[in-house]
């Protein structure tokens, strides 16, 4: 299976806000960014299209599906959502008590924000999704519209990386990351294209 992961486009939200699973809308640049992603994908043929149900991903998936001729074939999957930041959702990062944030930041793989989830939990649901689509779409090319955290988690899984330090990897809005699952050793073909 070939897997192309697309991060959603830029958002209509002030900089410095923790939004995670909050259903934030796309920015005014959406149509320009959609056209950019369509351009990047124009040479590819896809057998299936999955998306996070959050509107910032679903809107992009709809636009891509229309352009790729898959208009009625989008499958939303809650496992593709971003990290749930719990009580920190929609707060300014600077308003989160520094001592609580620092404790979480040192071990976000195993610690969660209050009422949120750990990065290990996010990765576990992502790997569960990945294993399911590998079985369902062997030998096919699958397009997935999701979030930066999920893309990082799947990269870590494919590369057998520890989750600690994963936020050093920047995933651009409207960027593509491609993975291939042929044979026993998965490969990452590119990141942030």
C-alpha cells in the first residue's frame, strides 16, 4: 500500500492558541492552499480517501475529492483526529500554567494535559487505523487528510522512533507526506512536500 498523508490547510485562529481537537475553521487562504495541494497530487491516482472528521480536514478532503473524481467516496474516521488537549483546548499557550506545561512537555508521550490524552494514545489510534487500511487496501494508493500530530505519530511508528522529541519535526500546513508499505520494511518516501 502507498499512503499519502495531507496536513490540513491554515486556520482561522489567532497565533499561539492550543486548539487540538477543537473544530476550528479554515483560513481565508483555503482556496489558494487547496489549489496548491491539488497541483501536488495531480499526477497521482487514489483508490480511497479518508479524513479526520474535524472541519479543517473534512473541507480539504471534500475539495480534493471533487478535483480527483472521488466526490462521494470520503470516509471520515475519528481515529485521525489531532491530539486532545483537554482543559487546555482553545487557551493561549502562554495562559497555561508554566509548571504544568513543563511537566507535560518533558513526557508528552506518557502524560496528558488535564482531561486530555497522551501522545502515545494518539499514536495507538493512528496505528490501529493504519493497520486496518493496510489490510483493506493492500497494493493500493490511499489518501488521508489529517493533522500534524497524527502525521508525526505515524512517522515515528514507521521509523521505530521514540515519541520524545517528535515535535522537533515541523509539518507544514497543506503539505504531503508519503509512506509505502510493500514488503516487510515500510518506507517514508518524502515529508513536507
